[in-house]
C-alpha cells in the first residue's frame, strides 16, 4: 500500500509542477499585455495568476517535502497497510481522490492558456 501512496504523491507532484509552469507562462503573458494596454482587466489577471501561483507553489513545496522527507509532525498519516482479505477502499485506495483537484486545475489552466493565446 505504501507504493500506491508514493505513486499517487509522485503523480500529484508532477501535476503541481505542470500547473506551476503554466501559471508562470500565463503570468508572463499577462504582464506583457498589461505593459502594452494598461487596462485594469489585465491587471486583474496578473493578480489572479500571481495568487494562484503562490497557492500552487505552497502546495507543491508541501508535497515535495512530504515526498522527500515523510510527513511532518502533526501532518497527514500514511495510509493503513493492506491486510489479506481487505478491499482496496478499506486499505486507503481512495487516495486517488487526492489527484482530482490538481488534475482539474491543470485542465482549467490549459483552457485559460488556450484562450489567452488566441
């Protein structure tokens, strides 16, 4: 079961880094546009992308620290071991649900990037 937990954490970390890369790219686009047009609307996108970048960076740092050094004191507990005869869900198989927010954020950012580049 620990391998499943590590795999999900690795996937979560990759999704977070992809989100960070897209956010940095979007932020650069919005800053360039703001310098050209000086509109409040573009400034709002800079603030939005900056705050989302900060939130994602904080989460990624936590994930990287958790993955490299284990859970911090008082942090999340590792999943329970899988015992013979127990089901996948009983053993913490729902850990995959952790990936949903990062995956949805990635899809949303890709759509925003697509619209921004047109």
